[in-house]
């Protein structure tokens, strides 16, 4: 098959493809296709064909066009976090080794500070980086894509804290869109609002899904008031949110009646938030997913969410969920165990990391590392993680990375990092520090600020002896209790 946009432009040329709430600008699928063809010709002139294209962009129309232009020329997209630090970007860039990087004025400093050995172009004019639109054009030889071909690779910290690249194929992304549309009841007239960053699957998936479904993609800010205004003004029918953003959105005002689907993922939704949505008649769909499954794995419909609070619903179409015990044996309904996922949306593995790929799979499918159970009605319930990863505001953070950073401070001799339960964020990052010299919390915050992205920085800092078990390992529950007590 050719790239999805070229097919959609033939089938639905006059349908609105993209609207930017910040500017009010819209374009049809025919216009989007023409703009993508122009960018594809310029990428071809740069030699970006059948290779990899790194993008360091915020969610904006230019980013949407670049994503589709990459598929037009046969390149695999690798999104980098636009708000990351230089050290994070350096490590990721080394691992991904893209053939070209596309940035914007807001990310020029991050990209150029690393001095990549590959061509760098900007979607904006007037900055220090040469604009992509300034490149000459070359004839585009649009490839034929197969379902097994890699389409996008996204970074995840996994359980190691080191960047891993999740490979998602054409088939993974396409079947995820089909299964999601089936569960959400997507219609051709839908206008789906996406305020999430495109370096996460939650923000990238709507770009592909809008084209596959023939719907309109509405780009908006995550700030509550502008987001609420966008949902209302453009009569959005669906929106992707994380719990903390939805909570703030409800505080900002009344959501429009046009909304038929509020897809809520990235972190567990509290029972209080579900009740709040039910009281206001908001059609919330709590979902459980991960990058390695191209986003959604299971999603509860609004009736399920309110009737059985806490469930993330049944697995999506063609997705199989198996729960196994510590020996890897499937358990009965209602029994806790590790959640294993299989189906056409599941990644074939991690880029150039056969060891991590082998460890991630068992005979029943992909090992999520999450603990939960399936009830007698095949609804999935998530109870926690088998490892120590923290999920804060929809962002997954590995404690090991934070420990390494804080222990670089000369006054710190050891650190324990845990997630502390928080009603707004799901979890807040807490750190208990052992120190050799006097140091203030402000100094630790300043130390972390230049080395960690905002969502990775500790929000709760305490000093003292780190509690340990009889075997010498960190007693994380005791650490969590101490940090919780320090905030009261």
C-alpha cells in the first residue's frame, strides 16, 4: 500500500483534515496532501528515503505534515521529546542515529547543542537552522508499504532507565486505529482533539488515526482554559487526556455537549474522577495501554466505568490479555498476576536490542510488567507494577535514572526514589537522600533542573537514613511512608 494520506486525499479530498485551535487555520485532506508532497520532495532532495527521520517538534500542524511526509518517502519516524535536556537528547540520539533531524525554532538550541553529524533542518524560517522549505525539490518515489514494515520508533525508559526504542510497524499502528475506532464508535464526521505531545504514542496515534478513519484532527494546548475553549469552539467529539489534565479541565468549566468520547489514559483514573465525570454526564473511557502495544490494550466504555469503577474494561478487538503467576502459568478469573498481551498491535521488539526484546516476551505474548487480574466478565483491573517504575501525570519515569543524577551531587552519598500517591498526578516523585555534607533542598532542585526533564524532577525531597530490609535492599514502602509523612 502507499502512504495512508495519499489514499485519504483521493477518498475524502474536501473533508477537513486538520485544524489548529491556536490560529484557527484549517486545511482539507487535499490541501494537506499537497503540503506533504512538497515536504516529501524536499526530504527526498536531502536523501531521506527508506531511512530514519528524527523529529524534535511540539504538537503543531507542521509536525503533522512532517510525520506524513516521512511515510510518503518511506522513512521511519523517530520522535524526540522537545522539552528534554541536552544529556537526555544526546543519549537518545546516539542510540537512534537518525539519517536526518527536523526541529523548530523552539528546539533549535537543544538540537544544535549536541552537534549531530546528520543534516538538521527546521520547519520554521528565520532561525539559525536552515529551513526545510529552503531545500530544493526532488522527484518523490513513493514506496509500497507492507504491514510488517517499521513505521515509527518511540523511546521508552522501560525498567532500566536507559532509552529503548520501541519499533511499531505499519500493521501495529493500523490495527490499533481499527480496534480503537471499534471501541469508541468513531464516525467520519468526528473531530478528535489531541493536546498530547507527539513524542508519546498518545499524541502520535491521533495523527495516523485521523487519516485512517477519515476524521478531523484538532490540535490544542494542554492548558485547561485554552483547551476548553478549543473543545467548545470547534465542537470536538473526542479528546485524548491524562487524568491530571481532565481534572483541571473540569475545574475550568463545562465541557461541550458535542463530546462523545473522552479517552482517559497514561495513568490510573481515580474513582473520584470517574464519579465526577458521571455526575456531569461526561462520556469517559478509561483506558490501559502502552507504547509497546501502539497505545490502547483495554478500554472501558462509560457505562462500564461508572458501573464498575476501577476497571479499564475489556481488551480491544483482536487483542488477547493473559494473566500469569510467578511461574508463567495462566491463572483463573479473579486471580492476580502479571499481565501479558498479544495481538496485531504488539511491537516486534526493541531497536537493535535483542536481549531486551527476548526478555520482554514469553510464550503468551508481551510481558507488560503490570500486575492485575481479569474478572469473570473478562474485564481487566490494574493493581500496580511488578517493577518500580513511577507514573506521574501520564509520564513513565524510571527511579534508577533519578538516583544516578542526584548521586552525582558531591554532598549526596545514596538515594532512594519512589512514587508517592497523589490525587492530582497519580504519583509524585519522592527522593530520600543520605548526605555527607550539609546541603539544602533548593540545591538538589537546581542540580536536577539542568539534568532531568521537568516530569522527572523530584517533587518531594527529604534527608535521612534510607530504610532497608534484612537482605540490605531498599525498603521502598518504608521510604514511601517517610516521604508521605514529610509532606503532612
